[in-house]
């Protein structure tokens, strides 16, 4: 699965420099997966298919979905970043303006673009140039929102979501990177130029993009896993036949097991608290090891626990109870508390976020039992073996 994580600065640059396209004419109203105006029944006169001829008209269109206050066409308006923005005369743009989304506390840069195909072709050419230069993250977090005769750049993620997420919205995100993944439940439509497409999915490196729309996946009912196709099947979970195989799977690049102790003894420290508390066999664990430097003359550090598991349901049941007890007081896990990441018959317990990121790349998933938890679109969200929990590779920002 492509997690498509990029830095906030890169995401902003992608949004600033790739700003173009047009929505195609759409068929009659239909189900959610239809074209841009498919579900716009009952919308205002400026909704689906509208083609405002002025910036004021574009602003009125935007205001159906979020606020757009204090519109200005001053090219020196301080709300427009000093670099990265094209202006009137480029890419078929005839006029540019900026307004403020007070709801999301962000700015919107509007572009009047009557020649949509030329505008879109310029956007594609620009994206192709960046991709050829090795900028593989181009458009992965695009904030370019388009209509028929205008486009805009939303400087905030929340603004972009509010513009394209409503079922009646005829606005779309444009991307010209063929590697951009659109999760289950979101539209992916043809643009006017080959190599670009339109979507109502807003990706975000901070997890604040479009909300998850798909159902919690149950891999056991889906047959064989389909790697690279998270919208149609699970990527599966890793497995190992022994502690030695598990060590080989995760070390040295993800978990540092240069020093590893295989033991049933309950090992923990003031800084590193494992999930399994007590005899491992009572938790469904067959064999257990701890990697890192144990306490002695020096304080213990870099501790992570490896488990082979004979009864995954028991492990998840007991881990759920421990997690809910920890969350009870303030809704957060203790900073020293490890999180349980599981495979099919193995698990790793760690409180190191960098280690967890590496484990997610190996297809381990975190057991999350928070009430009402869901993951943003683009992340895995699968059924756990215990009711009230899910397996995911998404963690809320702390």
C-alpha cells in the first residue's frame, strides 16, 4: 500500500505549482461514484456544471462549500505567498484573486481560467518536468481544486476537504502524477488531458485529509491477498515460524536486535513498558524476546519486544483490556507504554514511533481499541480478532 507520506513543505510546493484542469460534462444523476455533478440534485443555480465568468462568480461558487471572505485581486496581497504562484497571463489565466476561508482559517487563491484545456496541459507539462527531475512526490498531496472555468489553490488541508467532500460538490482535486493512489470510496475521473485525473480525495501527510469512506476490511472474507491493490483486497500480514525468523524479518533495519535476550521473564523499565504484562503464555505468546540494552550500570534503553503467538485472539483480548485501562484517565496512552503491532502469528511491542513506521512498511498493523476510532482515507483499516478493535497503520498525531 502506498502511504504517500511527504513533508508539509513538499506538499505545499506541490499545491502551489500544479494548479490546473477542468471538469468534464457529466451524465445524469447517479450513485456517489458517478461524475462531478452526478449528485447535485437540488443544488443552487451555480452548482453542478456552472461556469462562472468572473472571480466574483467563482467566489460565490466556492461559498457553497466554505467561506471565501475579503476577495482581492491585488497582486501584492500579503495573503498570497511570495513565490510559487503563477498569475494572470500564464497557463491561460485571465485573472487571479485571493480570499480567506474563515471556517478553516486558511487562504484560497482563485484563478479564472476560461481556456481549461490549455491550462490543464500547462499543469501536466509542469508536473512532468518535476517528475523527470526526480520529484516523485509531485501532486501526491495536491491542493489544486478545479471547476469548469476556474481553479483554485487551497492553502489549508481542511479547506480542500470542505470543497470536494460534500456529496453535491462539483469541484475536484487535480493530479498529474500516475502513482497517486485513490482509496476505496472515492471518485477517480478523467481530466481533459491524458495523464491527469480528477478526484474528490484529499491526501495529506499529516493524516488530516479526506475521511475514511470504505468499510472496515475483513481479510478473512476476501480470499487471496492482492499486493498493490488495497482498494480490492488486504495486503496481508507478516508471519514467522520462530523468534529467529522474526528477528531476521525486522532486524537490523527496523528493530535493532544486535543485543537480544530470549526469555519468559517479565522485563520492563521506567522508560519502556511492554504490552504483555506477566507470564507470556497467559497472553497466547509462545516465545518471547527483548531487543535492546537492558538495565544495569546504565539505564535501559532502546527496548522492543518480539513475540511468536499461538493464540492471537487471546493476545488481542488482553491487549485491548490493557489499552482501555490506560486510556481511561485522559484518553491517551502513557508515553512509555508500548503499542502492539501484529502479524498473523507474530507481534512486536514498541513505544518508538520510528520503529513503528518501519514495521508498517513490513505490513505489521497496530491494534487500536479506542472507542469510535477510524483512519483517514489511504490508510489500512482492517478487522481485528477482538470486537471493538481494528488493525491499522494510522496513528493519531500526539
